[in-house]
């Protein structure tokens, strides 16, 4: 691809994406109104505190995974000078994010049922 085209195509792509998202969101709202549903009800449900908890636990898990990967790569695993092992970083990022989601699941389960 010609490097001159990138500054032209990237803003056009971003504009097309935003326009498309707004267009389909408007069509969805109009369909909800036609069926007699309240389109504002969907927005109220999406901002539940459990979504914030889930996002926070994912970020904490990913951060701890990165920290553990750095520690293992720097101090535990013996390798040559300036050698990196990216598999450890990717693996522990996934493991930490997954553990954050599992913990979030147990908090949400406890919240919905009132007990564990």
C-alpha cells in the first residue's frame, strides 16, 4: 500500500465505522419503538456495577499476569543476555484475565442468588 494513502484512508475508515455504528443503533431504537419497547431501558441495564467489577478484575488479572511474567522472565528463567520469552507474557496475560473473569463470575453469582 502506498504510504500516501494511509493518512487519507484511516480517517475515512474511522468516520465510516462511527457512522455505521450510529446508523445501526438508530435502526435498533426505531425497531424497539415500533414493537412498543422502551429504548432507554436497554441503556440502563448495561451500566450495572457488575460490568465495572468484571472490567476491573480483568485489568487486575492482566496486570498481575504481566508482573508475574516479568518476574519469571527476569529472575527465575535462566537464559542468554537480552533474550526474551514472549510466550510467558502472552500465557500469563491470558491466565490472569481468565482468573479475573472467574472471580467476577463468583461475585455475580453471589449477587444474583443472594448466597454462594
